[in-house]
C-alpha cells in the first residue's frame, strides 16, 4: 500500500497536468493535421483561430441582431411556421447565443468558445475546420445568386451538404469510422445546447445538421471520403433530395408571373421564395399539429414530409400594399394522389387562422400546366438537375 500510493498520486498528477495543458491552439493544429489526412485535402496558413469567452460572443450577437424583413416574417406567420405573437428574430438569436463553434467565411476565421465541454473540444474543432476545407475545395459555399428567391431551396440543400459532412466528421472524430453512426445522428439533439429554445428556431439552425448527416450517411456505403468527394462534384439541388436520398427526381422550377398589376394600384410583389419540402413540412405540421413530431426531437429538427406527400416544386409570393398583405403559394406534386392529399389538408383547416389570405394552387406535376393556366396564363414549370441548368432556364425568360 505504501508503495502503491505515491504511484497512484503521480499518475493522477500526470493526468491532470496533461488535461490542463490542452490549449485550443495545440488542439487546433492537431485536429487540422488529422482532418487533412482523413479528407485527403490541404488547408493552409491563412486560417485563423480566435478563442473567446461566451460573454464576448453574447456581445457580438447583441451588436448584430437577426433582422428578418417584414414580408418574410408575414409569410412565416401566415403559414403558421412561426406561432402568432412570437418574435422569431429574438428566438433565433437565443439559439445563436448558444452556438458550439463558428466559422467566419468572410475572413477565414474559426471561433472557439472557452466553455466548450472537454469531450467536445476536438470534435467541435473538426466540425468548424471541415467548413474551412469546404471553403477551399468545394462549391458548397458558393451560394447561387439569390435571383428573386428561386435558389432558396437549393441553398438550403447546400447548407445540408456542408453541415452533413461537418457533422459526420465531428461524430466520427478522430477515426472517421462510420460504425454506429446512425445512432449517433439520432442522438444529435442531446449534443446541442437547445433546451428551452423555440423549436422552430432550433429547426432553422440545425435542420441541415440532421438532414445533411442522414443524407450523406445514406451515400457513404463506399466510405466517408468517397461520399464527400462525390458530394462536392454533385451537390443536391433540393431539400427533397436531402430528405429522401433514395429519390432522384429533379425539382421543378415553378415560374409564375408577378400578379401586382392584376391586384390593383398600390400592390407590389414584396418577396418571392421556394419553400422546398422541409418548409412545406413545417406548414403541414402547423395545419395538422397532431401529425407534428415532438418539439426538439430529432424528427422535429431534421424531418420532412411523409412518403405519401411527394413534393415536386413550389413558389411562394408575398404581395404588399402598405399594411395589407396577400400570400400566394404555388405547389406542384410528383403525383396526383399527393396533390389531392395536400389540397384536402388545406381545405380541412381553411378557417383556422386569422391574418393575411393565402391563395394556394396545387396540382400534380403531370397536369399542373393545364390546371394552373386555367387560373392564370404564363405559368410554366421545368425540371432541373443542377444549379447551372436552373440559371439557364431563368436567363431564358
Ligand atoms: Zn457547421
């Protein structure tokens, strides 16, 4: 006993000395080296590491609060995605205040928080460093131009691709092995600091983490690196593709005219966006709360529409005349059964909500042209498989 005790003490001292000697700078260098091996891609010296306490981060969030423009805020409230009476910007800032890490693309800077739990330090650095790799070697950060909102769903799909790759490297750190990964992804909410946050704000922030990680894992049968290389070459172009990795039907670009002239003097088109499957899912959950997943569950954060509602494409428009708003949503579906189901859902809950009117047009992809043109001329939809192709379609207008 007398011999053993000092040894045990020495071990304990050595262990705590090692734990205390961990510094973000050393961790950063170590993680960067290993990540380059795993990915087979190079980083460089431009990348900066900034180590700050949480209080400093709170100051920065307060100095640059989220500001949604009003037509978009009207859209989210009208569809019931943001509950009435809620300040979505404040809810979103609360989620931002609790970020685990951050990568600033503009000046290639990684922010590390001093309160990061010990077991998450290096995995968290791997996540943020992965974004620096993407910024150098992929097109995922080159967001397509926001041509009147036509690329909104494309950009959400890219966000899922980026986060999916970062999350899989974080969860498999430091081996890159995908063993047991499905369970780790399903347990992701436990890893995030989200307790007490508004579920819709958490979904806005972390949907790409869950949906993207599931998507990439489904494509990673030949190993993580090959799947990531393939993702860089051919990123998804819709959140439907992200949510249903087994589907490869292209999204439909729904091209509809500006209705302001027909609405009368004073009306202007104030916003236009593609909701995409993931936002339509939010809308459906608002229409039918009995079908909505449990708040802050992995499904509420990362899920989409059920298989019997096959999204084809959409466009949402917000018109404004002073204080008055009108929301118009055009939706097309891959099959008639989905279109009929969606129309039924809308019909059964029509009078449930006060606020701006929503005009919704929906039809299956095969007959939508006839169906929509009955209401309006000059409506067309075109399937596209890549961002370049959609750009060409829009340029041809
Ligand atoms: Zn990330």
